[in-house]
């Protein structure tokens, strides 16, 4: 098994665990994710494009194609995040919904209050999708030198983070 194959196995185990009661946030030093399968709906966001509440709303709205009437507030964001499994143009619905945030050390780094709310919301979205037979995860990518700081920030928010470079380790 190659290192890339091993990485893919770690990611698939993480998705499976998150689809039950495992952590819904994973952390990796890889900027590129392995193939997560055809039933996965994946969108990538740069943390540098989501450093404030407003830029986070705009970035998520753009990459996840929120409706034009998106109200740019927490309630509207929650509503849109719970609609990510809507059928695509071909009528397919995903088994897994993945938001990949590169440069994760920059995510909401100018707005700690929104970060805490956002971090806490990930479990809410995971539970919503789990209850309808789907998987929802957030995958964070950052440099090796910033892994500890990213993990500490999520820990302070009370959100467990799975290490994806060696899944099963916390």
C-alpha cells in the first residue's frame, strides 16, 4: 500500500466514523485530498478568503451555491448548510458532504466570536445529515508548523478534531 493509498484509507475511516458519532472535523497537513468517491460532494474554501464573518458568508455562499435570498446571518447560514444534499442537475444526492478548508489557520482569524459559533455548529450539521443517512464533515488543511495552533483553537471551542494523517490519533 502506498502512502497515498494509506491516506485515502484514513480519510475513508474518518468519513465512516463521522457518519455515526465520530468527530466531524478532521485535520491534515495535505492541501490535496485523496479521492473520496463518487458519492461525495466536496467543496474547497481557502481560510484566507474567510477571515471575517462577512467573508465567510460570502465564500461559503459562492462555493456551495447558496440561493440568492441567503440572508447573510447565522440562521440563514444554518438553513443553507442543512440543504447541501439537495439533488444536483442529474437528480443525484450525495452520501457524504465535505467542506475542505485550506490554510485553516486563517479561518475566521479576525472574528473569534463567529469562529466559536461556527466550530460549535459543525456537530449540529453532522447530526442533521446523519439523521437523514448522510455524512457531513469539515476537513482542515494547514502547514505542519501550524497544526498545533489549529488544533488548540478548535479544542478551546470544545470541538474534537481527528488527525487525518494518522486517523485514530487525536
